[in-house]
C-alpha cells in the first residue's frame, strides 16, 4: 500500500515517518519509584522486540529512570511528562531520546519555549499527546463533545505552539477510546500536517477487548497508509502489547520479523486436539525470528491443500498428524509428538 508522505523524525536510532518501518512501542507500568523493577521490565520488552519504550516521569526522583533504563537496554527511551515542564528539561539533560508532552498543560508559552529550545539543541523530538478526555475547554465548547474535528484542532494548536519557537521535530498522537472517532481523527490530522503519527486506541481495555479494538482502529488507519509508529494499549503486561503490535503489523503485511501462524477454526471432521496443538505452536513460535508461515490444520484431507502456501505445517487425522511443506506431505507422526516434529522441521528452514 502507498504510505502517507511525511517528515522523518529520529527517536534515538529509530527513524519514524517517511519510508521507515512502522515501529512498535510500549510503556512501562512499574511504579516510578521502583528503579530496579522498571529496568527489569524494560529488559523484558527489549527481549520481546520492542522498538521504543516509554516511561512515566511524575516527579524529580523519577528522572533517574532515564539513565538507568538507557544503561540497561539498547532501545530509545521516551519520557512521559505532564504539568511540570522542568521534568522535561531534566529528562533532556539526562539523555532521553524523546519527550511526550501536552503543550497545553505545562504552564504557559514560556514553559513551552524552554522545552522546545532544550529539545532542539539536543536533537530530541517531542510527541504531542492528545486524548479525547483532555481537550481544551474552548474546543469542547465549539464542538460540544470530543469529536474527531475537535481532536484535530487540539493537536494542530499544540503543534503551532512548538512551531512558534522554531521546533518541528514533532510526532502527533490523537487517541480516543471510541474507535470510529479515533480513525476519523487520524484521517483528518494526516491531511492537515506533515508530521509522523503515533497510532493507538486509548483505554482500549483488557487483553481480549483491547486487542480487538486496537486491531480495528489501528488496522483501519494503517490500511489507509497512515501511521508511523503504534502502541497497542492493554490492561495487561506491556510484553503482551509488543507481541500484539507485531502480530497486527504482520497480519497487514507491513512488517515481517518472525513466524506467522495460520490455523483452521475446526469442524466435525477434526479428530485431534487442534486447539491445544495450535496454542502450543503459537507459543513456541514466539522465539522464531524467521519470516515464515506455519499452518496448523484440522483435516488431513484438505489441510495441506488449503494451506499449500505455508512454508511448513501440520494437518490432523485420527491419532496421526501429517507434517507437510509447501502443500506436500513429508511424513506422518503421532499426535503427541507433532509439535516437536514441526519445530524440528522449522529449524531446517
């Protein structure tokens, strides 16, 4: 698909915008006072493949998290700042790779100028974070409620504050928990500004509903060629956010950095524990970084044919499972050994 043309911004060593790969982000959820806990979780996210990690900096004591995390992991760190612009300045001095602020809530234009100047001098981008629940009073009065147009106007207003002080290394997010509003808001702001866009559905919910709403919202926007970095926000482990982000990008064929699983929904012909088998394979594939497609099918008659484009796969029978490659059956194995035999075959690819 044709990607939206926009400015390229660099977050540490990660390019955002233009033709750069769409990056996957997550945010640490360990209490800010727990430095060791934040470092440990940052390492988990890095191991899961996270491209960029964000950390809340609610007070001056929390600024120490920036150096601690950057020392522990080799991925860019974003400081999430609200209300106190001096925290942003201290994070810049500490070597943060990006600042996330809402220019309207850090105490006036002079504070915005100080943050913009400090970031410009260090080559640090700023993400403007607009949520449907934090719109300006004047904008809400104009539109009546948090419409997509209201969110666009808020984002452009905040961008204009930074532009006023000669700063344009800007990334914009305009998240809503209402998926149709979120999609429309990103469409509007994509047409109205040249900046990279950070996609997400805010307050999306638990792992189940959060993934569904994020797939619908983020996926719809990405299919329009809009979006440069994503976060799948879940009331769950941040590691699950990372996995979900990459799974979404792989489903849209926007990024391949691991194995993709396809499996059938089962039917009355299924004679093996296909659900359990597919779950085992999905778990084992998390550590497989080869850009391959793996199939787990329930019917030995139709399975290899329906999944002939898969690099390798399984198709169930009565107590036996066919192991196939590009639609051709290689051998038949016992059901209890099927997953292990599949993984051995994957190692040879």
